[in-house]
C-alpha cells in the first residue's frame, strides 16, 4: 500500500469526503452505494483473512465476488448538491494478482492500477468534473475485466471550483441631441444600451 501516492491525491485541493455517504463502508452494509450483482457482495470484516486488505480505513471493506469467474458489477454512488468544478477521487482497492482496477468520476477517464495480490491494497485515483449548471457527481469503481474486487477508503477532493459567469445588468442611457438652424428646428432623440463586465 503506497500511502504517499494516496496523500498526493488528497493534497490536491479541498477535502470533500464528507459529501460521500459511507466512504469506508463502516456502516457494515452498502448504505449510499449501489452494486447490482454478486454472490458475495457487501461490507465485510477486514479482520477476516478472506477479505483483509492493507490500506483500509476502519474495520470494514467492500467486497464483491461471483462464482466461476462471472462478471462482477462496479460499485457506484451518486452525490448531489456539489459545486461545479474539477474533482479528484481516490480509493484503496485489491483483487487477485495482475487485475486492472479503476475508478472514475461522472463517466470520465478511468484512473487505473494493477494489483499485486489480493491482500495488498493499491491506490487508484481519477479526476473528473461537474459542469456549470449541474451539481451531481457519480463515483464508480471496479475492474476493467469484470473480475471480483475489494474497495475502501474513498476520498473526494475539490481541485478547482468553476465560477458562474457574471453578466452585468443592461444599463439604459438616454441621449438627447438638438440642432438648430435659422427657420428650421430639428430635435433628434436617441436611446442606446450598453453592456459591460461580461
């Protein structure tokens, strides 16, 4: 488990992990998360040798497994009420040796890492964004080949907040111009709009 690699991600910006429900599965179940299939899919005791993984946070760890090498679904969580901006997610994950694990945000580019053995957690991270006008972020974690995996210790970081564009109020300016010539009076009235600070 590479703690330095984990901290390198969490130091990128403002810690937003509190927005994640049950980020380390310490409720003992999948509260806040969704995983649609698996015969052994739940929050498990990290003290149990079957599920032990280095780099865990607390006593529980997420595990999903299916018999006969059947495809395991990813685990996801959708968070609402966040600010538009650039985010990073990091987690500790494991599986059998030589499997590729991934995490992603809002379906963006997957961050991947290759496992060494089922008991050694590897750091997996990715960056993604919430576009202006939205407040929703979906975290996803899994294996690129659909194999079984463990995951824990999810953290979310706000790297950059996107500022909403500021459009100043339109200002009405009245201009009156008069010209006079002998025997002929002409009044010219014009109205113009100006827009500033866009």
